[in-house]
């Protein structure tokens, strides 16, 4: 039928079937009507009609085969197989050929846009890693300066205060009390500075790795608030890329801080695993919250969770938060275990 339109093909096919059925059926009916009974003639007439229907079905199926092939392609695309393309035959109906060509063009554009998006995401992740690394380097520099300069200055000040205290006569009670207060304030400042340095850049993360760092921070931060801690991780887990270890530690740090500030929990369970991708799960038995209310609220009211979500998204990972009022919270972070990028 060449490149006839589909409607013309169907019209010619049905006309051929009707003519064939009418001619053959009429001849057979007349022949058997003169030789046999009328019932036998009717039987052959019905057989002829049945044959006509079967022939019509076969012709229609053959004629509509391009539409069936196009439907199969669309179904495959709907299932996520965007690499398939509709066939373009030389004898295809012009309208179906145009539809197939349009579908292929859209799929080609979709593939090009997808490749562009993936490339942009890869660039964004690389940029995010650089930003995180720069932030951590700045934290490390500030922590080192606080430790080396400010801490030494406070230690020297404490020594001077102790020397002044020993030089003051015993009868100057008021002056001694003021000096003791200044000495106590200096000690408190040194303790606070030590905690600040540990928060800015915990040395255990650089020296021992992610697992000991999270274990240390969780126990140090939670047990001080009377919250029990359970931590599960493979002690032989290999070191990850520095940027990834930093990101996971900061996520755990923020999540633990949120628990201390808001959850009113008595038990926190943490688990860290690496099997193709790194998974960090933090579960508390605290008061929980309404997820929908948090999503609808201004970002400033829940900057902790917002910061975790942004950090995970920037690194190409996934974040799941399951919580309900009075039922605690489960936070699951999954990040690709890539190498390089410090």
C-alpha cells in the first residue's frame, strides 16, 4: 500500500474484505442452496462471515502495526527507558511517521537536557566540595590561632594572676577576692575556648577518622545532658574522602545539637555504614515534631534541619526525615562514597 495514509489503508483493506466476502459468500450460498438444504446453506454463509471477520482482523492488525510499535515505544519511555526510539519505516503512514519523528526529537532533546543537568549537578557538587573544604580550612586556621595564640595568652594571664595573688598581703581581703574572681573567670574562659576549638575543628577527625570523631562528639555532647548513646559502625571502615568525612561529621554535629536543644530525648542511636554509598542514621526517642508544619514554617525557625538538607543536596545525596509528635525522629542521610576531592 506504499505510503498511503492510515485512513486510506483501512478503507481499502475493509473494501477488499467486504467485496471478497460478498462475492465468495454469494457464490457458495447459491451453489449449496441448489444442491442441499437451506440449513446447510446458512451454515456455509455463517462460515463465510466468520472467515471474513478473521481476514478483516488480520488486515487491520497488519495495517495498525505501526501504531502498536509506537505504543510499545511510549510504554518503554514511561517505564524509564529513555534511550529507545520509535522506528521510521519507508512504507510508514505519513502521519504516523511525523508523530514518530516528533517523539524521537523530544526524546533526543530530553537526553540532551538530562546530560546537561547531570553535568551541572556534577559541577555543583565539585563546587560544593571546594566551598566545604575552604570553610573547613578557615575553621582549622581559626581553631589553630585560638589554640596557639589566644589560649597561650589566657594561660599567661592566669600565671600572672596567680603571681599577683601570692604577692598581695593577706590583710587585703577585698583585693584578693577580686583577684580570685578574675582568676576563676579566666579558667572558665579557657574551658569555653577549648570547647569552641573542639567544635571548630575536632582533632580526632583529622587524626583518627570519621567513626571515632562521631562517637566522641555524640558521647561528649549527649551524655553531658543525661542522654544515653548507642553507636554502631564498622571499626575497620576505611577512611573516606576528606570532604565527605567533614560533611558527615557536620551533619551528625548539627543533628545532635538539634536533639539537645529540641528533642527532650533519653536515648539516641547512631549508625554509620558504607556499602556503595555512605549511610548515616540518627534515631532519638524524643518529642518529635510535625513534618508538615516544619516544611510550611519559615526556614529561619528550623535552620538546623535546613542546613543539613542543603549540605546533603549539594553533595548529591538523599535526606529522609521521619517524625511525629511524641514518637521521636529518625534522620537518614545517604551520600555517594566518591573518592578524591579534599
